[in-house]
C-alpha cells in the first residue's frame, strides 16, 4: 500500500478500529460490512467508510471488508509490524504496571530496560528486567537501539530527564509526568495526563447536575 | 458566576490552564497577562482570551488576569471544590499506583474503598485502605455515597462490573480497561486507553520517517 497523509483525527480513531477488528478476527469472522462495524462500534457507517477510504480499496460493494487484511493493514499504518524497543524511567507502581502489562509486548513494544534513582531498587527485577541506576541510561540507550522512553517520574525531574534522553537519541517519549515537555522537531511526545482525565470526568459529573 | 454551556474542546483544555495557573500561584505570582500565559503555555494569546472569555470577565485590559481568582474559578468549573468519593476495582499495580498518587486527594478525589477478586489480597491495605471482596461492593457503594468508580481490571470483566456499578448508583466511571463501556444516559465515562495512546506514539514515530 502506498503511503499517504492521514489526518490526526483519523489517526486517533485507528487504534479503536484495530481493537474491534482484532476481536472479530479472534472470533474467526472473515468479513464485515461497514453497517455491521457501525453497529458494534457505535459510530455511523458513513464515518467508517470515510475513515477506511483513507487507506484505499479495502472495502468492496456487496462484500464488505476483509477482517484479517484490514486488521493487518491498520496494524502496519500504526507501525505495529516493527519492533519498538522501550526503556522506562521510574520503577514505581505505575512503571511496574506498564512493564507487567503483557499486551504491549504482543503488539511489538518490548521493554528492554528500567531505570530509577532509588539505589535500593538497583539489581531487583521486574518481569525479568533489571532495574538500573540512572547513570547507565546513556550507554544503555545507545547500545540497545532504544527508540521509546516511558517517563513515570515526578514532574520535577521529567523535563531534565527528557532533555537527556533526547540528547542520547530517543525519538519517542511516552510521558506520564504531569508536565508539558518541549522537545526538538523530530521527537514525538505522547502524553498521558491522568489528572487532566480525572478532572474532565469531574467536570462532566458536576455539569450534568448543574 | 453563572452557569453557561461550555464546549467540550474548551473543557478539555481547562485542566491545563488550571495546572499552569496553580504553578504561577505557587510561585507567588498574582497577575498574568494573556501574552505571558501564551509564552509559558505555548498557545496563542488570542486562544487564551477566547477560552477564558467563556467564563466572563476574568481579564481586564491593561491588568491581565488575577491568578488566584482565575485558578479558583476554573477549579470550581471543573468540580474540584466538591469532594468526590471513589472506589477502585482492581488492586493490581495500576490500581496501587492510582491509590498512592497523592495529588488526586489534594484535588478532592478521595479513595474510599478498594475491591479485588483475589482472596489473597482481602484484608491487606494500600495506603491505609483495606482491599475488600467484590461481594461487599454493592453495600459499600450505597453506604458510602460513592460517586466515581475506577476500573483497573481486565477487559473480560469490565463490562459486567460496570453494569453492576451503575445499578448500585455510580454516576462516574474512570475506565482503564481496554474496552468501550456502554452506560445509560446520566452516567459519565472517561476512558484511559493506554494501548491506544502507545499506538498513536508508534504511528507518529513511523510516519515521521515514512
């Protein structure tokens, strides 16, 4: 398939298509119409057709979509056919939760190293991966072809650590610290601001009543 | 201040304003111009003026915004002046990470109960909160005026548990399970789909190169 510019709005919906198609595939379903997808995903069939048309002729009038093919193609677009090599900075509960979540590995996101400032943790293992001192980070990133760093550290140190990581060649940062990171062009940051999410829920709870 | 309909786009930006204003407040800064806010938040001053105009006359030509007042008002709009009472279902690493994150409590989100199917965990405590069996959930929700349930459980059980919680009177669900929940009108769901977020990062990494 040829590469084509896809809008960020469509991109942000792709993981959801990927998830639903994966479930259909697991159930042994080989084809699905946009109307059937519409029913299970609760978006309009026309939205689905528009979104999937971005990737060329996956659908066929009267046949629908080939589930396995569409699943694979969306996976490729999402970069899931390539292995990503991750390190995680911060071996606290959140860091442990992420390292222990097996589904990431199934999608090609492989945790290679864990770093923490707490000397007590050095040498301990999380799912077989040793926790290392921060001083080893640079060499580890350079030697192990790491492309994504996950930050599960307090905001006070996140900006400085992110700058270091970028200087070591990290191209993607999955940021859980509650601070905005400013990185050079060419470096991608994806934020998970848990407090913001909880505040949105709170707003919707309160305004529903108001 | 009078209540007014605010677009979801603005709502989703409010936590970020709240965060920056809180930092200015902590630094003892009493007023800020939209241009100064623009510089530190890296959005246009006109966007800031438009967003904050939704809440009436916080700003004054030549004076700027009163940091403390604006901080408090945005906090009220976000429902942070009211206490929210939470339970968490799933005492794994992610659940523990959330319970241990002190900032939520500082914002009025109080964890009251933790539930898990694992009998080995029952009676153990996380930050002083006992882990309880699922069978006690209904009574606990009804007796403790719980308004938010946090789901850190596998997708296989999330839909059923969410239905139960709604029948017990839960009005808000903060959902970390990787599945879409369909809830009745009047119940609010806020999703944190970590896999989707990681896939978006992967897309941006791959398409940057492509």
